[in-house]
């Protein structure tokens, strides 16, 4: 899965799959993303603390922030 495959309309399952494939998260983090209903419209609003609470490691959070700047347009609602 590539970063362009995740967008504002991505479901919680698609987001969890994206993180699993790109960041190789463990099953607990995968389940946390689904349980906390982290969908594409939520992602731009998550802080480092939120990501840490979900179980992401610091290195994954830093990688996510770099990716986020590249795909921010995909994560905004198009009106």
C-alpha cells in the first residue's frame, strides 16, 4: 500500500492496514486503531501523544509525521 492509497474517506480498517504494512505495527496497535475508530478523516487531527497512546513507537510517529506532510491533501475533505 502506498501513501496515496490513504485519504479522507479511508475506513478504520484501511487505516489500520496502511499502518500495518508501512510501519509494521504489531497486532495490539492494529486493533487499537480499529477500536478507537481511527479513520482517514481523523488522522490529520492526531497528536504525537495520541499516536503514542495507540501504541506507535517514537520512530513510527516520526515517520508518520514525514508522510503526513506529503499526503495532507489526500486527508482533507474535498468540498
